[in-house]
């Protein structure tokens, strides 16, 4: 798992706005979870001429998110209530995201590596790419447990502890899927990361001892993307991270 644990994709604008915070997972969840995050959106009614300036670029990061949306009309944490819980599948193209006009809006999120997300789901994640769903449609058990333990007044650290307990519990469930499916997808992704997405498909198939149709089917089942698309996104992330590191370290 060392290559997966070293693969920390940039998840949005490289240097996020002040209202965004994230925490890395515990060691036991590092191969599955990119981070736990929260984002504040305090009373941001953006005038139309300024709206474009307030947008943030969200780049393909090979992650999928379970998002808890809280909202309220009081200027206190206790006044916020859970509005809904969403699952946003992996994206394979960049898009722009802006602030909500809802006052005192706060989000909590669990950002999962896309190829590992199905280990926590109750339903296959096929046809979930580039779309958002009610979390209960694919993660009914996780949603129920999160609602039982979640409080809108939680700090990010408290949310992380609660969410980690739930995810570790879900990993201990009796496996209802064929274990080889996940091992094969995991091995293929690890090889892609090792090669920074530069390996051809035919060479990859030989390395993981799989057929093209077999791997296509398993990738569609687990993360809703093809092996070629996942490989290209890993290559994109590798280049993007190198550019960001170079720009961030350059003298001002």
C-alpha cells in the first residue's frame, strides 16, 4: 500500500479559501480515505459582477465524497441542522464551484479514494461518476450510522474521530462482494501510481494478470471510470502536483 499512501492528490484549488480545513485519516484508514474536511460559508451573498471571482476550481482528484450539509439562520453552531447527506462520485473533468448564498452554511465531508469507496457502500458505484446522489442510495448503512453520531456543532477533529469509528466498523462487515474484485482493482491502481500513469494498458494487464474486459468491468463496478481514464487522471495529478510544488517554492 506504500504507493497508494504516498498518492495525496490535490483535491481542489491548491491553496484553499480560509473557510476550508482538512485533516488526514488515521494510519488504518490511510489507504482508503484522502481526508476529512469541513468548509464554512458564512453569509456569502456574492454580487453578480463578483460571482466569477468567487469561484474555485475543482480539479479531477480521483476521489469521491460523502458530504453532510448543515444550515441554519442563527449565528451559533447549535443553530445549524443537518439538511441532507450526499454522495458525490468521482469527477473526470475540472469544474468551477462557488459559494452558496445560504447564510451560515457548513459542510462536513469524508473524501474517499474512488477505487476504495465501494468497500463502504451497500450498492455498486457504477454510473456515479460526475454526479451527486442522496447518500442513502449507495451508502445507506454509512448514512444511518453517521446520522446517529453526528452533531452539527462538532469540530472537524470530533467529526474525524466519529467518522473514523464508523468507517473502521464498516470495513469489518462480512464481505458481500467477491474479494478478488477489490484486490485486482487495487493492484492495478497501485501499478498506475507507481508508473505515474505513464504505463500502457497492455503492459498493465500483463502486470496485474487480468483481461481487458475483466478490468473494465471491475473498474466500472467500483469507481465508475475505465482503467484508461483512471491512469490518465493519475498522470494529470502527477503533473499538476509537480507544477504546484514548483510554483509554491518559487521566490515571490
